[in-house]
């Protein structure tokens, strides 16, 4: 169980976020932040980069891309990235590549109704001799220092998104919508912006995913449906997704077995995407599978996420997640907290982050695992960014064995 002192720190930071929200000055709110700013609402071209306008794609590409979305309802984006990590326990590095391709076509555009098709394809490939899991094992870690694993085949490709979305606006700042098809659940539930799954800000899995929830990374992609209601700053979202799909493509055979992951979330989003964005989310899940506990049967999880920006200069964020009954993930409980400088030394597209975490392993023979990560993302051109990072991990097991590990990493990213 996560120590009481760590929980008190998390509660204290959440209170800071909550009580400072009413003091935030209003800013212009963009209508949506879909696809991590790579799709319909791509913020580029940036007005400030370190080196030059382009390596391959410059301002003209992104201006044309945004114009195409406005005029034709067609958007696309993605990235190709390479990750390199080296630990102090063993000299073999961990090297892998990631590729993401996403696209949106919005053929339905009426005054109060919009509808779109969404497509997302991801491919991960281990370039070195060690997969993420093998690298973590050699560093004596319970969780992984990179939030991806291609074990055992060293490659993984998934059609993680292929769905229809439709929104019905029933009044000022209120409405409802649904999506149906192949869904990637972490893209819609438990989002904590800076603690999410594309490693734009942190690489370690405890700071890039809700690793304490048993369905994240295990039962999170499949055919299903999602219903969302919102009114001003508040929303409610529920979903049922195939709980044992193969995660690589729409698995209709698995769907008919009727074993689902059920998700429900309530949230508060104030000044979304603005200078003083404030977000709270409470997420619950029930995984309804046949099998024997604690690894293969049904189970539940809870998750609480919070994030607060301060005048576009700083941000604090955190997430707590815990699994009940079914303990198939490396952690059964995880608390992650962080602080970020959003304009380090005046560079508006850079990011300097410091994250901390403590996880309670599912393996009773392992003690609580603590860690910290320092990262700095530099936007070199409109399409190229780099992010060096430094991680420290510590664990004291019940047999009095103490684990202390340093990991240095580097991520290069071409984003289009």
C-alpha cells in the first residue's frame, strides 16, 4: 500500500489545484483538443523554435493542413520517434522506435450536429537486443522506464482507432455525443495531459500511463461504444469495450463473447486548453472476464486525475490509480505527481518537467517502488523535437534487498 505520507502530499496538491481554480482569469477557450493537437486543432506553425523553420516540414505545410481541416473537414497527423535508454546496472541499452498515424474526416457539419470518422494506427519496434521489459528486468525494476513494450516479438502494430463520432449541441456549452467502433480507452478516460501515453513529456511508464489500473495496457483496445454528456465545465462519460480483444485489429469474434470492460467517468474541465486550464477526473472501471483471480479473472479499478496551469507559465498535475481483485499489471496502486515549467527561459514551445511516483507492486515479494524523472523537451524546428531525460528508481524489498537505479534517456521526434 502507498505510504500515508505520499497520499497526504497528493491530497494537498489536489487541494491547491481545486481552491485556486476560481481565481483563474478567463482566457479564450479552443473548441476541443482532439488527437493531442496533431489533428483538427494542430497549434502549428509555432512562432518560436530553436534552430530553423523546418527540417522537412515548415510553416507552409501546417498552414495548409489547418486550412484543409477548416474547408474540407479532413485532418491528419502523427509522429515517428526513436527512444534510447541506458541504465547503470547493465551496459546493454534499450532502443526502440514508435510510429503513429492518425486521420479524421468530418463529412457531417450542420448547425448543431457534427460527425466524423477517426482512424489511428500505431507501430512500435525494438531496434536493440532488449525489449522494454527485458531492459527493466536487467535494471531490477518492477515497472518499465519506457511506456511501451514489444515483448516477445520485438514489434507491435495496432489499429487502435477506427470509429464514428457524432456530437449534438443542445444549447450554449452543453450537449451529448457518442463514438462507436474500435476504441483506445486511455485516449478517452483518465487523461492527465502531461502524464499520458505518447511520451511527449515523460518516458517512464509510471509517469506516462495509469499503470496502477489493471486494464491500461492490457485490456484497453477493442470494439465498443462510448456515450458522453457535457454542460459547461462538467461532463459524464460511460463506455463498454471488448475486454479481451487482441488489441491489434477489430476483433469481432471476441466481441460476441460478451466479456466487456465497463468504464465511467465524471469530470470538471475549466478553461480547457487555456492559460489557466483546470481539470479533475474520477474514473471507475469493471472488467468482466471469466477466469481465475488475481491474474485472469474480473476486477475493478479507480482513478483520480488532476491538472492545473498557472497563466500558461507553470503546471501541476497528478494521478492516482488502483486495482481491486484482479492484479494483472505490475503495480496494483500508483501515485504520480509532477510540476512543469511551460515556458523555460522564455521558449514557449519547450517543456521542463519534474515528476515523482510511488507504486505498490502486485508481487507481494516486492516493496514499494519510488522514482523520479527530470525531462526537457526542446522544439528545434516546426517538425523536430528532442527530449533528454534522467530517471532515478529506488525499492526496498521485504527481504531487505535494496534496489537503486539510474537511467539516462533520449527521445527524438519527427511530428507532422
